[in-house]
C-alpha cells in the first residue's frame, strides 16, 4: 500500500552498497526527502557528502543518535513513527552518502 | 508566518547594526527559562524512544507497529495484548495525545489515494497519507482541498483527529471536509460512518482525538484544482483591526501575525488567481528568519522605553520593505516550511470576540513586560457540526501563542491562557492547555455525548493514555 506514492531517492555512489528495503525506500522518498531534498528547509541535502562528513566528524554514530533523538531543527526520528534502529542506520547511510564501513566508527560501548 | 519573511530578517539585521552603534545592552537567553529536555536517550540495541516534533512529549513504548492493511490493523487491535494502543501520525501535536508505554501504532503505512471521483469532487484516501503527499497527488487528478493548514507534515488521520485548520471565514477545518470515514475499533470492528449511517459516530469521530479507534480511510470533499496568489506585508495592527470585516469579506484566506511589544503585524492575504498566470515568487522565504528577530530582541532587551522603542523601530523598518508575493497551485501557496522548533497554545474564541481578545493579550504582554517576541497568529474558520471541533456550532477566531522550544513557555502561557478562557475560548486538541473535564464540558454542548460514545466503543480504555484520562475525567491510569 505504501508504495502507491512514487519513490524518488537520490543516493550517492558511496551508498550504493546499502540496498534499502521497500519500506525504507518509501520512508526515504516520502518522509526524509521532504526536508532533505529541499535546501530551503535548511536541512543538510541528500548526497552533500562534504556537509555530511562535517556533521559526522565525531563519528557516524552521532548522526544516528541525532536522527533518533532529534537535533536543532531536526525532529526526533524525522517524524517517522515506525522506523527501527536498523532502518534509521540504513537511511542515514544513504542520506549522507558515507561509506557504510564508517558505521563502525564511534559506536557506543 | 513571520519566520519565512526575508524582508523582516533583512530589516532586523540592518537595524541591529544601528542598535549596536548606540550602545544598547541586552538580556541573555539564559534569563528566559530552563532547559526543557525530556531526558530520553538512545542506546544501540535498546527500544527506541518516541518524541513529538516539538520534543515536549515523549514515551518509551513497548511496541511500535505500522500496519500496512486494515486486516493487519484489526489483528493488532484484537491481539489480546491488552495494553494501551495509541495511534500516531507525524507527531506534530504539542499536547499529550500520543504518548504511551504500551503500543505506539503508526498510521504512516496506510497510505495513498484509493479513488477519485472527479465528477462528484470526492477523494477516498488512506488515513496515514501526509498532507504534503496529498496536494500533488490530488493535483494529478485536477483536484485540490478547499483549504489547508499552514504546515503540511501531518497525516490526514492526525490532522482531522484534532480539527486542524487553516484560515478563511468561508472554510471549515480539515475535519469538516470529511464525508465519510472508516475506523477500526478495539473490539475488532471496522465501522464506516457518514451523514446517513452511524451518524452519531460520524459527529464524534471527525474530531475524535484517537479515542474512538484508529481511522483507516476517509472520503474528503475536494474542489477542482485552483491557483492562489498570496501577498504579505507588515502593516499597523490598528489599521488591520479597524477594517477587519472588510478584510474577512474581501480575501479568500486572511490571517495576520501580531508582533508583541509593537503596533505592527504581518498580514497574509490569499486569493484565487487564474491558473494560467505565471507563477510568481517575489521575496525569498527563510524558515529560520525568526531567529534573527530573537537575536535582535535579546540584544535590545525589554528595557522600558529604550528597548521597546528600538524594537518597534525594527518592525517599523520592515514595514518599509516590499511586500512578498507568492503564487502557484493552491497546495504550494497555502502551506509553508516551519522548521524552527517551538511550543504552542491555541484557543478558538467566538469569531466576533477575536479583536478584543487579541488586544487584551497584547496589552497584557506590555503591562507585565513579558519577554516574548514570537508573533501571535490570528485566523478565522467557519463553524461545523462536529461534537468536539473547536468550531462546533460557532464561527471561530483562533489565536495562537508561540514560544521558542528552548525557552520557558509555562509562565508565558499561564499569563495568557486566562484571557483566552475569559473570551470563551476552546483549546486546540493538539496544542498546549490546562483544562480539565469540567471546563471542557462547559465549552462543548456535546461533551457528554462524546464521552458516552467513547465508553461504548472502548469500555476497557484500551485507547486511553494519561492525557486523555485527565481531560476525559477517567482517573489515573496505571498502564498508559
């Protein structure tokens, strides 16, 4: 049912190793992209690797935590009421365009 | 919304330079209030917490579920889990309608258009469809909603469950656009109601706070797609209020945002325009511009005479700027980005009492020297026949009080809420208020009817959380 709206994600080369599930792809295209594909919202734009690298300077885990708890103008879970931790991680990898191996950096003990 | 007006931003920045030159001192952000963090944390591998958009409501639900069909939803409702189930949309409510330690049920994946009747102007849509998805989806069928709220992140179910509205004296809330809805009850029934069948449920469920079941699909009245032109300008508030009846009658959508501690307001006038006309965008929008105004305010402080005079000059300067103009398909003009986190209280007073109520609020802010800069939003909505709608049986004027999310809203709202109540205001169900069952009963002629409907559908209070128990007068819950 949720595939009834067209999915149009913009994924960078580094993120190609992550294959989004249909549910993740829907979330990415219909919830995440509504802000992150529009620069006027002031959200970091999908695939702006330089900006995402700056934001992940303290480790990839910071991006995941900020997505879940919210930070600045970013609402908690990006307003996704159903997203799981694994889904958030995959969405952040595709969103940022960072190498999935970076997910091992800065993991909390 | 003022926070998207670059002319304001420019004026503020320009005036700030002048202010610094004359050596004005300021009050710091630290004096404005405490840190209001809810304290939720994330540990990898542990269940995720949920918080609303404004981060003033949160919970640690035991289960988070997103059904993809009505059958799946019904099986969840009757699973025998026995715990509380609360539906959640986009989490834009400031009130505690969502939090539960039981099951958080997202409607997001019940999503998309089911059918469109272009002759009868009716669309059937799944309840989790977000407003920002619906606009372009309807446009593809040559259809549109007659009105929209200022923001479009919400789901249909969440928006109608709280009587979410835009502004327009001849237009009702989103709830009033519903011709039929289908709702999954805790007993596992799928009930369809409209103006002919299950009529009382129809009156209750179009603004049901998620207390009567989980809405799965709705039929909404639409209109042929249309285009709008929206003009904004900063003007003297007294002039606006002096000609308020003219403004209401001569604009399709009319609203304004009054600047506390000044005599000015940002007026937003929206009217239909030929769809073949070129799209206009004059004046760049900036969703974060209000931070510049706050910076100005904090640097100027709220010093008697000097501070207020300088702040007034900032807003006056904005009045000299060119008005912004925006046109295009209705769904692109009526809604705006609102990315600055804030907290909000909104009451709807009888339409004819709006000007007097607003004047008293603004006078109180000055008299008590309340340190607030966030503009006060002022809108009109047509009456309806929905039991718990803020516009039930009376045309309404909605007055919205905002405060930045990182500043203390409690004392400010507490000083203004009695004024809104004095004018027989009804609180927005998705926004902050302090009313209990007795006060709410006095405001809504069908309050007891709604409570009886809720009891008949959900006698075991499966859909009741702490907030709903408080406003319905159901006592303290032990497992909400």
